[in-house]
DNA sequence: GTCTATACGCTGATAGAC
DNA sequence: GTCTATCAGCGTATAGAC
C-alpha cells in the first residue's frame, strides 16, 4: 500500500496495481490524455475491475490523490514529532522532499506538477490539503516564537518552501540535471539567510 | 493585440477575440475541459473562423502561448534595458509580476499555473522559454560579478524567483487574500537576505 | 469479483454555401 | 473570409456472462 515510504510496492492487489498504473500514466501524459483503456492495459486488469474498485476514471484519480496526500502527511507528521525546533523541522522536510524527487519521481510530479483542480473539482485544492497546511503551521509557529523574522505568514511560507518547490519543479521538468540532494546544502543556507533573524552586514559593493 | 501591456484590448479583430475567449476559458476550466464550441460561443465567432485563423483548438492554444511569452519577454527586456544592476533588475521584475497578478490575472494564471506540456507537446517547456531564460541570465550574471553570493545557478534562480512564483500561485489559487503588491517589500527583503553577500550575525536564540 | 462486448454522448474536424 | 450543418472517432460508462 505505501508508495512513498516503502521501496517496492509489495502489495500486488488489484487496487494497488490500478493506482500504480494510473500514477505512471497521469504523470507521463497528463490526466486527460489517459483513457481508462490505457490504465486497464498497463495495470493488467479489466475495465470492470476499475469500475468495481474506484467507480471510474475520476474515482481512480481521487483515490490516488487522497492516498498520496495522506502518506505525505504522515511523513511530515513524523518529522514534526521527532524534531525539536521549527527550523530543524523545515530543514528535514526540505531534505526529505529533495530525496523523494530522486527516489519517488512520479509521486512528486503528481503532487507538485499537476493541476488537480482540472480533473478533481470536488477535492479541496492541494494548497489546502493537510500536508501543506502542516508546513505553513510550522512556519507560522516559527514566526510567532521568534525563530523566524516577523513577516506575513504567506510570505514566510513562500520564502521557506518556495525555493525548494521551484527547484523540484525545474528538476521534474528536466532542466536541472544534478540530483537535488547535492544542492540541498546551498539551498538551505540561502533559505535560512532569508528568514532567520539577525543583522546582515552588507558591504555596499555596487559598481 | 497586446494583452499584458495595454489596458483594454482595443483590438476587436476576430483573431484577438478568439485568443481572449480562449485565455479566459482555458484558465477557468483547463484546456481539456474547453471545447471548440465553447470558444466559438464566447468569442462570438464561428467555428470556421477559428479553423481559418489558427487551424484548430491546439493552434489557438499555441498562438496564445507564443503571444503571451513574447509579450512577457518584451516586458523583461524593457526592465533589463532600463535598469543598471542585476539586483535592481530582479527587483523590478518581481514587482512587475506581483502587479500583473492583480491586473492581468488570467495571463499570469495561464503562464504560471498551467501544464502546457499536456496540450502543447511540440512547444519547448515554459522553463526554457525566452522570458524565463532571461531571468536566469540575470541571476547568473549577478553571481558572476559578485552581486549575489556564489552558488549553483539553479539554486540561485530558485532562490531569487521561487518565493515570488510560489506566492503568485498561492494568490491565484485563492489562498492569499491580500493583493500581492502590498506584500512586495517583505518578499523582496527576504529574497535579498537570502542571496546577497555579507556576513549575517545570528545571535543564537534557540530556546 | 472479474471480465468482454456494446451503446451513447461529446468533440474535433470538414464540406460546402454565401 | 465567414458561417452552418454534418461526420467520424474516441472514450466513458453500462449490461450481462462467467
């Protein structure tokens, strides 16, 4: 069952095979360029099974969406529970996301490079999903207790995670060729300089 | 003709009416949830005209895509030409993008919140388009001449523009309710702290 | 529960009048 | 160049056998 946290999908149940095939195809071609027949073919099951398990194409996407967000939420909650400060929590989450981009490319692409709104109108937008709210809560908490500089919470969240998300998207689009974990240290240093308090001694060096 | 730089689309030509209608519909529902008939209806023209002007649905999207990127490129080139330092160039571009998010919402949504790859397979990905390359060039130039700290160019580009792009996307998704220009100063301060050189005096304040 | 065969609607595209 | 009427193909969903 777990896609994000286990190495091989040991679960060979039909439901899991359907979700795995759908994830691959949706990421490869985009939801609307994938037909039920494509999913059925790659999963090695029949159309009837798909309708029995998920009620149709949109049901498959909905099941996949909820499942992956639940897994991501669990990962983040684990980090939060096992890490003391907001700063350390953010840093661990960032590193984890960079790692996942290499090891779980499809999942990251489905989460960070998909317009779910276009095929899951009933679902809450991904920015409002539990894992993303958790991340914003960390930042807000950090701002309140002075770990981060005082600033608008949305600016804070964008400053802390915007660079990471952008880098992930550039990597998923094939622009960045270097594995992201190798860039983690530079990215994190830059991120902390942006949001941590402290005076910055800018020696004016404009020509 | 110009969408991004002029206030009202004075051009009432059929070609412009088609692009305007398509832009609205694509942003509202997503490319695949819009039919030719929808575009034809909203533009107040016939299907035949659409095929005469753009050769079909994908042609409309392609025309829109190229036109908007060309306009954005011109805006960025103007900023570059009229602004001395890489830092000032980035800052002016960021403020301009935040302004456009309020005044040209549809255009920004089409550029920053659309998976063009899913319906324009022949076009180069938007990260490789001229305007985005220009932005990266500014950052690379700034790193080379020491305006920005030494770092991987991709990390630099993500650090400079990632927060802005994230904030724009959150605004387009309706999460951020405040007009972005009001948040510009905070965002820019944070961005520069991240990438500008200079020692930062972090008084350790972890509890 | 799983599968195959089929039906129906929608949509992109075309033909041909004006 | 602009328009209307029409077609053909695809894709979702269902019916019904096993």
